[in-house]
C-alpha cells in the first residue's frame, strides 16, 4: 500500500509541476526536463509514469476538457443555437488557444485499440453524450438521431478550430463559423 501511495504522490507532483509550467509558458514550451526539475524527481521517474510528453499532454489537456464537460453537463438544455454556442465556446476557445493543444487533441481523439483509450478520447465520447442529450430534449431537428447530430456538432467544432489556424480561411470568427454550421445542421427544415 505504501508503494502505491508514493506512486500516486509522485504522479501528482509531476502533474502539478507541469501545470505550473504551462501557466507561465504555455503547453508547447513545456519540456520534460523542466517538469522533473520542478517536481524534484529523476527523469526516469517521469518515464515510469508517462510514456512521453504527449502522454502527459493527454492527461493535462483531457483534464481541462473534462472540466468544461463538468460545467456544461450541469447546464439546462439549450433552447436555441445561441444558447448551444454559449455552452460550447469555452471548450472551443481552449482548443484553439495554441496550435499545439489542437494538434494533441487531434492525435489523441481516437484510439487504435481499447487498451489505448486515453483521457482525450474519453472526452470525445462524453461530449457526444452530453450534446446528444441536449439535442434530444431541445428544439432541434428530430429527423436524425441525437447521437448522429451530436457527432456532427463535434465534427463541426474540429473543423471550425482547424480553419481558425488556416491562413486561407481564418477570416471568419470562430463563433460565427460555428453559428453557421449549427444553424445548417440542427435547425428543423
């Protein structure tokens, strides 16, 4: 039992050190060397807990997304596109704060095997469930299943963020691009 407690404490120290470094320098600038220095552990200890920096990012970014999902899952069912946008915008803004964050989200959005399902991939499933519930209960189109509608909303979110980083297509503000997509996809015809 003592070994497990020590392992959990060490992992928590690594995560806290990484969070502190991200607050001051951002996600992309985070270096494993700085994390182990601030956590006061050896570099080998880091790799005993995380396969690489990307695995650490999956945990950290996934935790942030889960925080947004905790908040929106408590909200009342959106009654129009603007309410839905208001609920989704904090997570969208998080996803596009750094290109690196978006790239990590894309890399970890799915899994090649069930034993490889990470935190970010789990947030995609959770997001779909929350949005599907809203779409089933709200005044949105009913000719397509809520699960498929929610999957489309998720796809539009990824597309909107990707276009924000595209030099040829970033002239449309993120909220307006999402409003256009959601109006076309969710409103009854």
